[in-house]
C-alpha cells in the first residue's frame, strides 16, 4: 500500500480496481471481489456510505461478502482472501 496507485486503500471507504478485482477498505476490513456485476458484466463501485458494492448499470447491490443484496443480479461475486500486514503496510490477495 506504499505504492501511490494503492495508497488510497489506507483510507476507509476507498477502493481500487486491480486487473479483474475490486479491492476496498470496508471500514478497516479489506475485501477483494470480482470487479464485474454478475448480471451483465458492468464494473462495480464500492459505496462508502452504504458499505456495499453497487452496479451503476441496473442497480444491483452486493454485500462485502459478495452476496446479492438486490437484483437483477442473481449470482454472488467471486471473492478472494485478503491478508493485511500493518507493520509492512502490505495487502496480499489470493
């Protein structure tokens, strides 16, 4: 997270897209999920205020665990394990 491309992840509510993965700081808990909505493949965003993932195309909503909270999406997002090392300021995804 020392890299300028990812340093905003140190702030709660911020997110970045890395390849096909959306990584977010969900109020101090790091999450990593597939970046695309399971409905039609639109790139998702992390909504800081709601603490969820949102598709701007058809308003599907997903929990931070990848579960569908509101459709039209009907399939959960693929999730990835995250491990944060505060001492080294590194985040491992995988």
